[in-house]
């Protein structure tokens, strides 16, 4: 079992990364191979809208530090994406990564029932950490992500959210969230 973890926070030991680490630690104990990418340490550009991935290539035409990340997602069984909630959405780092996943769609994705170039059956874990304590806030974030990753063929898409956390690593004291990370790893990685 391969797990690819994409960290979208500019804070290396932030709350979303802390939750992702708990998930990955449990997955590793279950025998999973883990690859982690901290987007803030990489140099990459956003989608250029060049359409090369729809007219001549079956992957993104840009060659930068995201090339390896995008290839790792092609090969993974479970994708973990973790982000703080900034300005009512995911971080810019993670948004730019998601924009580049446009290359996973086949050229005729609008009309083709098989929209994705990825092997079917992948699983997604979306981790969101927010300072806002209101559990009804920002429900649209995961709905957008879920919509696109369902189109990419991800069959199981899980959400782990932490509320009322701000200081780096503060979420470690939220046992309900940390246990959910472990239980989700067990569910998706064969525990």
C-alpha cells in the first residue's frame, strides 16, 4: 500500500501537518509505504492554461518540483492532502497543487464518462484545520475537493476536520481528531 501525503501549510509543524503525521504514522505501522511532500518547500508554478495536457501530452507540461508530486499521486493508493483554512478556503500552496491535477483529466473529460487518466480505486483523505470553532463554517471546501477527486476516480474520500486550533501543533491535544486520523488510516490502509 502506497500513501502520498501532500502538506499544504506554510507552517511545517502546523495543525494540519500534525494530523497528517498521525495518519501516516498509523498507516506506516500497518505496512504502508509513505511519501510526504511539503509544498511550501518546493518551487512550482500554477496551471498555465496551456492545454498541452489535453492536446499532446498525457501529463502536465510544466517541469518543476510538482512534477515528482504529480507522478507520486499517479502511483499511490491513498492520497492525503492537508491544509489550514485560510480566508475561507485551503491554502494557496494546496490550491496551486490541485489546479495542476487538471492534467489527470482526459482531453474529452466533459463528455467522456471515464474522465480520469488515473487508475481507478484510489482513496483520498482531506485534512482541514481551522481556527474558527464553528463546526458549520466552510462546508463548501470539502465539497469542491470531493467533486473533483470523485471525477478522478477516487472511490473513497474521507474528511478529517479540526476546529478552534491556531498555534502550531495545538491539535495534538484534541484526542477526538487524532483518534479519527488513526481510525481513518486503519480503515483505508487495512487495519
